[in-house]
């Protein structure tokens, strides 16, 4: 065991998977990330699922209760805290209220740490759904779980069960956006003849995300609306063509504000919106489909279609 240095408020020793019986009874400070299920006792402070959720683009944790006590639970050996110290325990649950929705791009590692006072120690392994966190601190001192995800530090106070103010609110609101029938098929003309363009969202749903692989983190009080599974078909001169998102897709928010899709994305359509987004009207305009050079420009493009978007859960 690593002894704490003189003058340090708290030093943390990680026992990943080790049982508390291995910790000497007189040890002042230690940290354990326990994968075993822990049932909160009646003395613990129960957390509403929305409060106990701790979510980022690449991790999802949930805590059902928090507790401060002077001994460990019996299933972890029941050891006593050292004089002047107490245990802060956040009881994990595998049923967090808000699971992360799929994000585009490659998986990214998430770096977990616990901060006590001025001391911050990395954990030896990633934190997984269902993990409980136990840490010994000086009486009255807080312990904060920090996860570095996609370059942004997100935090959760293990003593109070309160997320840090830097955590984007967009992870803790309804995030699935449904739509009406988004299929659009229309015929237009170019100099070489008639062209039929079909546009379809296969799953007919979109997601609100504070972070995406294409654009990174949204600005404060902003959120991305990402609509995936887009298919475009072109039948006739100029096929297969490609979609120029800002010209093909636009949203009209309540009050009349119009937002065009962000350029440079592939296989999905991306909008940046206020993070209190509650619905909009999507315009799908086939005139934004850029045909191949042999077809020439549109003379008469297919008629645009409007689709209602609504937050569905």
C-alpha cells in the first residue's frame, strides 16, 4: 500500500477488484471501484434515476444511492474507517435512466479519476455501468468522480450525488427525435431529360447529442441534432448524384427561425440548435442534390417536402 505524503489532504490507493478485507483496519485513505452489485441499505440517500445518471458520449453510469458512513458494507469486509476519516459510497446500478445513444466515429477511451481536495488519482481501469465507488476521506470532505471524455472533463460529486455544472444538460433530457414520413420521391428535369430523386430516412428518427464525431462538442447551451441512415437515389441522367446538405435540408423552429444543415457530413444530416429544442419542421429539398457533370444543372427540380420533427423520448 502507498503511504500518503506529508501535508497531503488525502492519498488514494486503488483496489480494482480486491476485497476490502485486504485493507488494514487502520488505513486512513483508499479508493475502490467495485464491480460487484451493492444493495444500498436503508440508511443511504436514494437518488432519483435522473439525478443518479452520469452520462457522456462514450460512457454511461448510474448511481441508485449515496451514503457517508464509518464502516464498509458487510459484503466488502465491514472494516472501520481510520480516526478522523469516513467512507463516501456511491452505489452503482446497471439501469441508468439515460443510456448514451450511438455516436458516429471510432470508440474513444474514457479516463476516470477521483479527486479529493487537491489530490487527483487516475483509476486503474475504466468505470463500467453498475460499478460502485467507495473512497475514504477526512470527515466532511467531498470526493468527486471525474471522467475525461473526448477532451472534456465531466464530474459527479460522490458525497452529494450531484453532477458538476460543466456537464452538458443535453445528456439528461429526452434525446430521441421522431419524424413523420420523410420519404420523398419526385421528378425533375435537366437538359438531358427527366430525373427522379428519392430521399428516405430509413429509421425515421434522429438523436440530440451534445457531442458528435463529426463536429465535436456543441457550444454552451447548444446541442446537435443528428439524423442518420439517410438514403438518396437518383434515376435518370446525372445518377447517382450526391447531396449538398445545407441546400437540401433545413429546419424551421417555432417562431420562424430557420437553421440549415451543417456542411461536410456524410451518411447523416447534422444541425446545431438551442439545447431546449422541442420540435421543428424539416424541409427536404431535392434541388440540393448535385447531379453529375453530364446532366447539367436542374431546370425544374422535384418539389420539396416538409416533415414534422418531435421529441419522442
